[in-house]
């Protein structure tokens, strides 16, 4: 089988890099303060009460910061258009990445519909209060839909004009909304200070209990997804590794502060006992302000602001115009860049990646995004539109929080980070738990949201399996199978993976591989990872395959007559990740590696390939240093007891020359400390009963200097077999490790064994 990068992957036209830190921060803020205040406060007050609305925005802000840090870390390391789509592709591969991009496209598009409707609702409501719509031959709901479509078309055109125009327009409208909302917020603080009786509006603080918070947090969470649009700007931001993480964190802080100020102002703006008008037009006395506010639903903010201060209704209308249009501008941008990324990698037709020569914008992606925005705004009720966007973003952010954990663990050493979150993985784990709870809570506010979102995801699966899976091109972050020969179906055989690089280094492993595979009645997987320089496209990878083919051929000459053998040649920018991936995919039981005995990098113990393989491979790993064709008559095994000891002694027994060989388990105890009972361990370990008991010659030594004693002792032996530490590599580099010190300084042939036994192995292998 041969898989190669299609020529269509090379797109000559690129997006222009015009956006500064200020521009992308304003885009994020503008996307967040688009409907959260205007549609969220009234519904949140109605469901959770006066204190509930403050807690809703405060807790959602905290939750947003958890996920924003995940986005900031990943965007600093992978700064290009696509956002969560790119993260999922590196973490989980094509299928998951397509679904994440598909969700992201829809979520941002639906959010755009929310903001166009917000603009229409508030603008027409204000004009209606002024008596300027009496001539209108249409019903207000129908007029709202028409205005929503009209404002959507205007900002679709602005996005078509280019990223620079988008950034400038977004910054202008965002500054306008921030200034207007600040006036309202500080007016509320002033009123509360001068009239402390307004604080009674918060009683009872949570009239419906804490459980309702999950409901209100769920349908207002769409107001906190602005960092997603910032992630989309990686290809168009100046110095993205530095500016994108800053913009994300700055925007969340600014938005949470604004939401809390405005929510507070809304609730203190009405004095208990004041006259008012109910939503049905009847006059009333406002005895319980928060209940009256909640009765207006998404229109409450304008009503409350008009009670707070002179020209309050006018200021709210101005704020809505600025806020909803800046958010609409940002969501169109975000959704377009996501569908562009899907087209760029041919997950969707390549036409989605076409870029306007004049404006440098992906105009086909923009056209399809526009269709979604306009259709949703036309046919769905407002609260269901907001809930559908929220639930899709919750699914998406859940996936991003999983991605940041997997990417840091699996490929973190390959990436250049501009930002690394503190207390990893605490924040993404908390984000995952809360997002699951909020998604469930949304079912209480909108059943339609739980129909629309899964339906869109289901359509995405159909498109992936019918089109994307067949047409998607490889990216530089992927592992690509270049050639594969399957001579056997291995079924339940013990599987051994032998990565080979070149003939000179591969042949010394053959003798030891023969012994291990014979003892295990194993099948063999030969693997060569093609090392293609980063500046060379994948289409030219065959130029770098010859040496690997020769190495596999040499090894097969020795092994194929005795064992079933398969061989694979793969490409990956990082050889260690390719080996670990192959071990997982093929359910390997043992990996056999060679090590030249030194590392040229200070951040690795054995090297950039061996270290990650030892640490991350979910199976036994056997590393040979100085492998020799000479028989191993005397084998030294430093023995400390513990879970690794059985397999270390088993490997030593397999490699020792027979008959006439001997294995010396050596236990070193500090003065005054008890020794390990080697004889009892040999008698009670089932895996060692297959070997002649006389093969083992236990030895006990008392010494304070363990490493020096073992090195001195090893001079009289042909082979030393040691176990790898269970600590992670970083801990070993900082604190030191006896096995690694032995591996570095031992002059005799040496074998290091990493065992994964029991429940830990099961979890790593299958999860």
C-alpha cells in the first residue's frame, strides 16, 4: 500500500498576516459581548434569580478561563487557521479532527445567527418604543428576521473585503460597545452607592436554588466562546505564538468584568415600588424587581436600562448595535476560517480553500458559512438558536480540553510553545467535568438544541465516511504509511516490533532479536521511520526511503526463515511518535531498540527517540546498548525487587548463553539495611519456572555506593541487564536515576528493560 500527499495540497495563495494583538483581542471581546448581556441576563434572572445571574457570569467566566488556557497553549504551539480542527488532527487523527472542525463551523455560524437576531430584536424594539414603526406593514417578528438577514449580509461583505478590514471593523465596534456598556455599568454602581436600598433587589439571592445555575450557565455559555475566533487567526496574526495567548486571556478578563458590571447595573436600576409596564402592555407596580425584569426575557436589558438612567434605552440600543455587529463580524470570520481549513486539507471539497486574489479571503468558505447563518436566523426561534450554539461550543470545548492533555503528553516535545498553562492538567480536567454538566443542563431550556446539535454531528459522520476519509491529504503533523507489506495475519501471537534505521545499526540487534522472538514464539513487525527534513514536502519522501528498505531487507534475511514478519515504512516528522503510534496500532507486546550510548541533547537522557519510546510505549521495551555477536556467558542483573524484576530476570535468562552460562542477580544493601530475598523471589515467580534454577547465582553486597559497586562488578561479566525507572524522564533528569547512570557509564554490553504490567499496562494499551 502506498499513500502519498496529493499535489492539490500545495496552495500557492496564502492568507495575509495583518492582525495585531489589539485587533485579535478586540475580535475576541467583540465575539463574547455580542449576545451574552442582551439575551442572557433576562432569561438568567427568570430562571436563577437576581444572585443567580451574577453567579452565572462569574462561574462561566471561570470555566471559560479554564478552556481559554487550553486554547492559548495549543494556539501558541499550532498557530494556524482551523483552531480546534488542527488540535484534534494532531491529537486524534483525521476522523476526530473532521468532526471537531464540522462542529466548530456550525457553532460559530449559529452564533453569528444569534448576534444578527440580537441586533434586530433590540433595534426594532427601541424604534417601536419611539413610535417609529407604526407605518410598518409587517409583524414585528417577521421584521426582526428581515433585519437580521440584512445586517448579516453587510458583515458578510465586510469579511469578504479581507482580514485587515475585518480586524479594523471589529476593533471599532468593540471599542464602541465597551465604552457604552461601561457607562451603563458604572451608572449602576453609582446608583447603588447613593441609594443602598437598591441592594434589596438581590433578595432572595437564589430563589430557585443552586441547581438552576447549571441551566443558566448552559444557555449563556455561548457568550464566552470568543477565544475560539482568536485561535482561528493564527495565519493572519503578527507574532502569533506571543500575541494569540495574550489576546485570549485578556479578552476573557475584560468580558467577565463587563458582564458582572452590567448585570449588577440591570438589577439595581429598578427601585422597588416604582411604576412599570408589563410585557403585555398593562401598567403595574414593580414590587419584586427581579421577577419583573425576568418577565421581559431577552428584551429585559433595554427595559431595565431605561429605568436606570436618562437615555438608558438609547444607550442600550447603541450598545446592541456595537456589540452584536462586532460579534457577528467575529463569528463570520471564525466560521469561514474553519471551513477554509477543512477545504485546505480536502476534508471538504478543495474549492473551500480557494482564496480571492484581490482580497486574500477564502470566498467559497465564506459563501457556505453565510448560507448557514442566514438560514438559521430565518427559521429557528432565538432561544433555540442560542442554546444550539451553546451546546455545540460545549462539545467543542470538551474536545479541546481533551486534546491539550493528549498533545502535551504525546507530542509536547515536538512543539514550540509560546504559552504553557500552570497546574497542568488541573484546568482542562475541570473544564471537561463542568462542560459535561452544562450540556446536560441545556436539555431543560431547549429540547430543540439537543436535536439540532446531534443531527449536525450525524451529518458530519456521513460526510466524513463518504467523502473526507477518501480525499483528505496528509499534513506535516500526521503519521503517513508509505509502504506496507503484510506477509502474515498474526492473530494472537506475541508481537515484537523492531524499529530499524540503517543496515549497520540493524544487524547487531538480529542475534538478540532471534533469541527473544524464539523464546516468546513471536511474530515480528519491522518498522522504518523515514526522516524527511522539515522543509521537504511529503511528496518527495521516497527520496529518503532507500536506506530504510535496505535495513529491513538485511534483517529479514536473518529473521524471515524463522518467524512470520510484516514490514512497514512510515513517515513522521518525529520518529519516536511514529514508533509509539505503531506499537499502539498493532497492539505490540515488546519493542526492541538499539542505542548508541550517548545523547547530544541536554533535555534528553538517551536521546529524542529512545526517551519518548521508553516513557510512552504501552508495552515492554528492551533497549540494547553495545549489542554483540559474542555469547553472553556471565550476565549481571542488579536486583532490587519490585514489579519489574520478573521480566528483567526473564530477559536475562533468554539472552544468557546455554548451556554453561550463569545469571547473577545482585542485591546491594546499605550498611544496616536488610537485603532482598532473591532465592524466595526466584522460587515464587511463575515466569521464571521455565528456566533451570541452577542458571541463577544470587549475590549479596553491602555498600553505600550503589552505582559504583555495580560498575565495578560488571567488569567481570559479558552482559548487564537493568530495569528502567518508573519515574518520568523529567524527574530523572532533575533528580537522577540509578538505571540511567548505569546505562551511561557501563562499558559492557547492556540491556535496559521497561516493563508495563498489570492495570497500568491495560489502561495505557486500551485507553
